[in-house]
């Protein structure tokens, strides 16, 4: 009897808890994931199922805004179908405001997940005002959002966002219309970023005669053909450059106000409350945020989705992280978590009549 007591004492508490959760998850046998490729990509689901074949994963994949609207609509119809969601940081805001999320830290069981020394800055980061619901697992450097036509502008000509207000650029700037829901994030970052703020955003849209576009392809096309020399929020510049077009993104190190993580660039994980499979969700959260899970996620996003994605975990290899989003070792970055969109929406409505 004495040896049995000693043996029981030797099993760490977390191991007992993990065995209990895994057993309950086996009984549930199912898991429901909602979100973008960062959580629903077949390779991520396959890697999880290799470890936990007894949990059948169903996933609903799509744009963050559509997924969140869907979850809210299901709840109104008294359907509790979703367990977890992952998307960009402002995605789950609607769920947060509707009190549809549970705090996520109580689900952390594995020591490598709970140990904050394994994460950037020695802490867990969140994108909600209470720092407990929307967990930031991605710490990719935020792009500047600025690109130029290399036949008309040399990259070194723009060293600060404030340079865009110089008279020489008047009438020559192109920008994506920030009034669409998904587009707000880069403008949110400008608004909330030290050294820029409301004054800069107001002047950018009122003093420069900026031409706004809604169609992404049109914007990139106008930049590439030289109709405009500088663009804010033109997309797929890398792809255009690979096709031999004279366009390039201004890299973060070339701009005075860059060097931030988060905002639009960092994916988050959130636990839906009244989840139908709470233990399977717990198993997935711990696997996903573990070294193994984050290595799989990072590899899929950079290699398959070709989207620069750098995990907040600092104990995994960064060899597969695309150069334009990779954190530089020993450099300090400002982490932008929660960004309140309301003052920005108000300002944009006022200045973009």
C-alpha cells in the first residue's frame, strides 16, 4: 500500500488532469472548428488526428466576419455547434461583445503551454481588453501596408508614414477604401500606433487627394502600370513582382514607425462558451499551442498558404518563416493586441463622406 501511495504522489498533477481530459474527450469523440486556414487547413487537422485519431473533426471554413456572423446566428436559433475559432485578431470581437467566449487559460494543461518562458516576451498575449479570451499565438511582424512602383519611386524615398503628406505626393497616392469591415485593421494600427494616431489618419485622407479603390486587383494593376507611384494596402505585391512587374512592398525596417507585432498580422484562438465538446476542445487547444502544433501551423501557413507567419512560441525553429514576417532575434517589438475600432470608424465616417 505504501509503494502505491508513493507511486501516486510521483505522477505530476498536470499528467493526472491530462489523462482525465483525454478520457472525456474520447467519450465526446468529436470536435467542431470554425475559422480560416490557420485552424481548418486539412494538413493541420490531419496532424492533430494523427495524435488523437479518436476525435472526429468537423470544420467550417471561411472569412472571419462570415464565421462570426454564423456563430451568432446559430446561437440565436439555440444551436450550440462551435467549439473553437481561430482568425485574425479582430475576428472574434463580435463574439467577445456578445459574451459568447470562455476564458481560455483555464484549459491550458501541458507544461509547455503554461510555461510563459517559451513564449515571446515571456508572457501570454491577448487581443481582448480583459486579456483572457482572445489568445494571440502568432507574432508576425506587421507589414507597412505601403508599396511603390519601382520605375517611379525608390524605396528609400519614403522613410516615415508622415512623408506621404509631402506636397510632391499630392494626387499621386492610391489606397484601398478603409470603410469595408475587413480593411479596417491596417488603418486601426495607424490610428493606435505611437507617433501616428488620429491626426495622421485624418490628414492622410483629407490633405493628400488620395484615390480610393475597392477592387483589390484594380489597385495592384494601377500601381503596376504606373498610373500611381505609391499605394497603401495594395495586395499580392509579391505575386505581381514574381511576374516581373515593377512593384515592391516597403519593408518594415525601412520605415520609422514600424516594428510592431499583432494588429492585423497575428492570428488568435478563442474558446466558444457552452461548447458542445469542451474536453475535445481542451485537447486541441493544448496540442495546437504546443511545440508540435505550432510547428505544424507555422509550416502550413508559410509553405502551403504562402503567408508569412511567425509563432509567438520562441522554442521552435523559424527556418520556414518567410523573410518579410520573421522577427529579428534580439530586436524589441511593440505588441499590438486589442484595437478598439469604434473611434476609427467614427473618424472615417466623418472625413470620408
